[in-house]
């Protein structure tokens, strides 16, 4: 897709096909189940295959020097999963939860990154991500309501903000649409127990930034990826970074950074780490030399499950980045003690 071609109103066209490449803005409707899904031999896939092979994933991260939080929804067809954690770097205190729902009965996923709601409700635990246009801005919200915790987050993408909006091939008949943002300030409040709003942690006061990921498609039956993201401030600029290896790399990559909302593409990315000790330092660098980082993990949210037809070995680590980002005009941006996430994930779904 040309950078000047507006995104389609729906990703899947009337002929059942999807366009590949970058879009200058978010695609409003990811109508993935309208896709003309085929078997590897070119025959129409069965209704069961078309249903269970379609995957959806949404993630909202909050990043600051004093608090990191992550919340994700994943609908694999076979199972719905939600997780949430809060980590305090100063104390090392980690609170984490995981909920599972057979066939995703407790999970409703929005098909749009710009409108609608995604909700996981199980007992007294309710987690919700919302998407809405307010004038010329896009507002993304996260609400986590647990019996003894309440988190409310609001992220506003200005009209000038450029999301990473991309569709790539996966295998002979699949595709993935990914929409990602980083380096966007967030507002809101985290409250524990019976704390009042005035007694909770104000995200604006701790200069928190956010990351959001909306992905869906007919992904590889077995897949693996590494991913890294940071959000924060450097030399008075909002900076965000999104790097990955192993998932969206067929003809195009999702690797990019943001400076004050401006999207800047970077090259393929290599992740170097000790697979037997994921809490040892990681080295992350792009092939064009623009990004060179070291990541110091401070903790790990891990999910491991093997149900035969479905399996997951997931590690999302949170910690600090150090390094440099070199722009094409030669300017160098120092990454000093900025917080964020890295991942190692294997999935069979």
C-alpha cells in the first residue's frame, strides 16, 4: 500500500481478499472472518477451521519509572485468556493474575481498533478495553476492576499521531493485521483496596506513557516471536519503540519508533539473550544500526500451558533499557534508564 493511500473501511474486501503492506492510519473494521480462507492445497477451508484458526490479541501497557502494568486479551478460538499485572520497580513487588475461559465464552473482542469494546468478565473480575473517536482524536481506555484493585487508564492519540498499521502474509493462506502505538502519555488512577481516587496513584503525576497492540488474523499454526517496546521521554521528546522478530516479517516488518507521534521505520531486529536465564541482560539491535539497546529485566510474567491442540510458552519481561537510537539525519537519541517490555513467546494454536 502507498503511504498516501487511505486505509479501506474494512480489511477484507468483497472478494474475500486482504491488501498487504502499510496503511497511513488504522483500518476501522478488521472483518477477518469474511476472508476467503483456504487449505494449503487451495480448497475452501471448513467452517470449523475458519472459526478456530482465526486469532485475536489486544494488549495495553502502562510504563513509568515507578509503575509498570500490562493487560492482555487473547482469543484463540479454543480458549480465551486474559492477564493483568502491576510491578513496582522500587520495591520489586509484583502482583499478577491470569484467567482462562474455554472457547472464549467470558471474552468479547472488538473487531475495530478505533471503536467498540473488548471485555473479559469472570466472577467479580472485569477487564475492559475501549476504543472511541472524540472529534479528531482517538481515545483508548483500559479499566481493570478486581475485588481489591481498580485501574482506569486513558490514552489519547492526536489527529497527527501515526500508528503502525500493517497487514502481512503468514504462510501460504494466512495474514496478520497489526496496529501498534507507543510513546503516548496516559492519564488515570490506580487504587488498591478501599483507597479513594484522591489517595490512589495518579498516572499523570508519575509521567506514565502507554503502549497498545491490536492484532488479528489467520496466524501460523505454530509460531514464535521476540518483541520489545519502550515508552517514555528523552531530551524533552516523547519516544516510543516497537521491535519484533518472528511474526510480521513477510515482505514488511512492524519495526518502528515514534518521536512526538511521528512514525519512523527501522530495519529487521536481532534479539540476543540467554534462553536458560531470561533474567540476564538482553541485547537488541536493528540491521541498519539505527537501534542498539541493552535490556535489564527486573521481573517476568510467565504463562505456560500445554493442552495438546493448544500450547503456549510465554514470557513477558519488564525492566530498563539503555542504548542509542540514530536517526537517518545523523541525530542520536540517548536511551537512559527507560522502562518497557520484552517477550519470548512460543504458541501452538
